[in-house]
C-alpha cells in the first residue's frame, strides 16, 4: 500500500513537471499555524492539488504514554494542542477515572473548576485562531487586540496552576490545587471586561467588507464531506451540523449548564465557507463566557471553598485499572479529542497502548478536498480557517 501511494505521488509530480508548476508553501515557522509543508501543484494562480507533508513537530506522545503511569502522562497531554492544554488533560483524566470506577466520586466543586478553566482555555485558543486568521488575511490590528485580551486569561490560568501554557492542573481524582483566593472575583471581572471587546471585534473584523470578500464563498466544506472526513468542532459546526460533545455526551457538569451550540448559516455566502467557520468561533466565545458565569455562580454560592476541602483525591498508591479497552472523548477547542486506552495487565499502572484521536489531524485531512481549483491567495484563507495545531496533528 505504501509503495502504491509513493508511485501515485511520484506520478503526480512527474506529470506536473511537464505542464504545471510545483510550489512549496512552508514549512511554516511554529509561531504561525505550525510546522507544515504544503506542496502545491498549480496551473498559474490556480491550485490543482494540495499535498500536505507532516512530521516536523512529532511529540512521540503515544510512545511516552506506553512507558509512563497514567498520572505521569498528564503533562504530556498538555503538549498535544498546547493552545488548549486544559481540555487535553480533562479528557485524559476523565478516561482514567472511568476505568478506575471513581468518576462518580469527584466533588462538584472540582468538576465546576475543571469546566471553568477549560472554557477559559477554549476562549484563549479561539482568540489565537481568530487573531492569526485576521493577520493571514491582512488585518493586523485584531491580532494585537486579541493577543492582549488573551494575556488576561493566560495570567489567570498561571495564577491557578503556576504555569503559563502547559498547566498540569487537572489530575486524576481532582486538581493540583484549589483556585487561589480571589480567583472567582477576578474571573468575573474578566467576563464583564471582555464582553464589550467582542462587540468591538465584530465591528473591526466580522463586519469588515474586505474580510468578508476574502472569506465568504471560499473553501466551502459541504456537510456530508465534513462528516465523511471525520471533521469535528467548529469545522463541522461551520458546515451547519449542530454536533457538540458537551451536549451529545453530557460529560462532567455540562448537563447542568445552559448554553447554545452555534452553527454556520451562510449569512455572508455559502454554508460551510471560511466566514462561517470564523463566525462559529466568535459565537463560541460568547457561549464560553456564559458557561464561565454559570460556573462562577455555583462556585461562589452553593460550592464555596471550605477549610476542609481537599482538591486532591485520596487515591491508592498505584492506579491499576482492570484489563479493558476504553475510549473517552471530549469537545476540545478544535473538535473531538479522544483517547483510546488498552489496559491488559491488572497489576500495571501503565497502559499497554494509548491512541489519540486528534481533531486537528482529521480537520487538516480535508484540506486537499476543499482547496481544489482555488486561487493561491484563497488557499491561505482556507488554511487559516481550519485552525490546527501541528503538535496535535503529528503527536
């Protein structure tokens, strides 16, 4: 199969060398969308085919997980989608807790803190996605504004966990530490401060006619194509399908929280275009702010901190689940993040195999399908609308 794929690839390049032009886009610097090389077969300014080349940022996560205990692997989950680390560790920890049978014993305060910090991290991830997307199109001001606001979130998460990006905060059975005194008040101040900022963003970028011209009717992803490629998150919802694992799977305390699921509606062009994917992320930030407010209400009223509250569960010295295969998934910032565990030895606290279902990988895989026949400049807009992280793609 590998030889056949190589022969097909070589045939395409050989054929292209006669009539068309082969261009390399990337490998990009890590400070952009990641270290990705796109090989383009073009006819003038028209892209005939896109061939992604990955592997420049391999994390070796799955091999690490096969040699470390479940607790020791948590810091490595942070390095998958390093822009939304809390969501990664949340999914991993939920899977381990369910395999151990202790998921029903997690205190409510712990669960609400987990959701609070995950939604804060989701906002921070979306701010990067929107800001870098603006700069891809040529809008520099939103990039600076959104990074400035993201710093508020990064500072608060660092206050809670001691780390700026790779948190190691959500542990099996609980948390590394309870929220610092005054954290809830500061978080509420951020929500009140940030809401008007979203209105400014809409005026500056969402309703900008140049931005709309560059993104509307570009990179249209039909719903059936998105489903067949396994797309998820804003990529799938941008194509009009209301699919959010926070509602579908009802994990953690999300069933107790009221929020909407934004979907693409084709307001500026066609359902599933670049503008719809962008707008879904903007609307999801609004919903994450709603979730944050509800979490803060519970944490400041019914679930107040007490002197006897211990965020670290009294776990056995060794976390040894029964032999089983188990799949856990959560709604990460990019889509469905899943971990498939194979645990074969009842005496071991190390999984025999841990497979990652990375949303960025599936979302990126649809690029050659939706980029055929577009202009090279439009390919930049399509790549930016996917919002992938190569640490999660290569893993």
